[in-house]
C-alpha cells in the first residue's frame, strides 16, 4: 500500500516531503469547473466548494488505486462574498491584487482521504489574510519579480516567496495557506497506522 497525493501541486508535494512522508503524485484528471457547477447552482459557499473538490479529487484517484490511501486537497479564496480563482494572465493577476490590496480575505483549504473509492476522513482550515495597502506601481514591481508563478495560485501570490511582502497580517495555519492542512492530516495518518 502507498500514499498517493491526488495533485500536481509542487507546494503540497514539498509539504509532505518536508514532513518526512513519501507520497506518489497522481493528479486527479477532472474538470474542476464542471465538477463545481452544480454546487455553485445550489448556492454552495467557497468553503463548501473546497471541501467538495478535495473529496472529488481523492475519490477519483482512489477508484484507480483502491488499495492505496489517497489524499485530495483543494483551496478557495473568498473576498467580500466573491470567490476568486487562479488568474488567467498577468493582467488578471494585477486586477486581483488591486482588489485585495489593503483588505482581508479568507483562504479555505480542504483535505480529504479516500481508500477504495470511499472518503474516510476530511478536514477544513480557514485562514484570514490581510494585504497591506498597495499602489499600482508596487503591484507591478511584485508581479515583475514573481513572474509566471503569480498565475499558479489563487490571489496571485505565494507567501513562501516574495508574496509574503504583500501582507500586513495573517491569522491561521501556515500550512493551510500553502494548500494542505498538515497537522490534522498527520494526526489522521498516525491514527490509521500509515505513519508512526
């Protein structure tokens, strides 16, 4: 039996490696927008979407690898009742940062574990982050420094890099900001006998 990460996220892979876990990466081949469409129509919030997508990803990969423990994760950003997604291009990244500048937003990070195609555990962490006031010039300098990596994360920032300089306050779990609530996951894996 193996531990499988149903994600191509290098940040999530690095989190698991740094905790001493060996996990194979097998990204879930799903259309996330199609999977979340019925949830959005039913009025699901950003936190519900993150949890549902984490379960869908884990379940999808678990059906291919039923004997293994599959970890699925997802993260959503909620700002003033609106859900933001990864920016499509640098102009979209600039617009997101202008919108978030000087204000708080919430990141919802969900994790789910499956075996045999069934969800056996799930957890959600929400974190509040407040960006410092930013001028358009400061945002332009940040995007020039961050480059294409700004397009890989919702909100157009990565706090493990130069993106940390955009913030004045963070309330919540660091690993949840990176996209994987690690401590609750480790506790679950120990309880399952997957790790010591």
